[in-house]
C-alpha cells in the first residue's frame, strides 16, 4: 500500500494508514533545546519505538487507554487516529530540568505529592507554562478535561514509577501528550528516554539529558540500549 505522509516532527513522521489509524515512524534524529541542537543517532528510532511500545502495553494492562495498537515494523507503530492537543503534560517526582530554573526549587528536591504541569508545544516561545485559564482561552482544553488529565498523569506516574523502581532505577519526571478520539482523551505520542528522566541511586543519567549535557552519541545510544534491555528483561 502506498502511504501518504500526514506530518513530520523533529523525531517522528505520521503516515496515513486506514480510516481509524495512522502510522508513527520513529526517526533516528535526536534533538535538544527546542531543536537548536540536533544529530542523527543511528538505531535510535528503533530503540524509542520499542521502549514506547513497551510502556504503552504496560499502561494498557493497567486499563489506561493509549493510542497504541501494534507494530508495523521495528520502528513504526500502528496507532489510533487522534486529534492531538498541542500541550505537553509533565509529572515531576524529583526536581531537575526547567523547574529548577523557573522557581526557587533546588535540584534533587522531592515532590510529595508529585507536581503536574502543562506546557504549550511552541518551540519559538520555548514551550511556555500554561494554567487552566490559558488553556481555556486558547481553546486547548476545558478545566474539567485538564483535571481529568491530571488524574491520568498521577495514575500513569504510579504505574511507571513502581515499575522502574522494581528495576532498581528512579523516575524523576516524564512528559505525555494527549489527543481526542471522539469525546475521549487518549494518551498519544511516545514514552521513551527522550521524554522521561531516569536515574539510578548514584544519580547516573540514562535519558536524553546525556545528550542535552553534551555526552558523546555513543554513550547516549549505549544508555538507550541498556535501558531497553533492563525494562524488557
Ligand atoms: P523540563 O520541563 O524539565 O525540560 O522537562 C520535563 C520532562 O518532560 C522531561 O522528562 C523531559 O524529557 C520532558 N520534556 C519536556 N519538553 C519536552 C519536549 O519538547 N520533547 C520531549 N520529547 N520531552 C520533553
């Protein structure tokens, strides 16, 4: 079947599939700083597709609806056709990244309960923080939908945190994106080391922060490979 490209982002391409599904192809591109820094990391698309598929299946087993349907090939997912909402939703268990720059919070502070944040997907504006009022005015989502998403984020955080803890690692934070399927809100996009921060008890970094911090590409790839092995074994 000839496939039509619907859209292309920094790390993934969306292709037409059938009426209710699209294909999500994970590229080998790795980017940081709103796309300012970028490289090709051969094999990274396969690793992120496999990692994401693994976590989507895990969430589905706990009754959390995601867009995941199956794999078309090792780097291409068959996913439900959603109307994506251009918002990134983040849960934080331990402070690092943008929150320690924005607020008087120190690196490593523990959030109990975890903090949920919404950001507009807008590279030119460096993904600004959103509150309920902003999201209603911008017609992104209603307050009720935002509160529903917060509940899902906390449930997903419980599932992912305990799974990762059982593997001897720590989930610092992660980002999800949601889309609409009729009037349902469903998790879309990906769940990979590009969108979550994983450390061990010695603060060893496994995730894209290695790339953000300037480690060489071989180290980044080895870490993505090691993490996939850890979660799947
Ligand atoms: P921060 O707001 O500290 O930069 O990021 C919080 C969490 O969300 C991190 O796990 C980070 O990887 C993820 N995240 C934030 N923005 C983006 C983004 O634009 N793309 C991806 N893939 N992940 C993001």
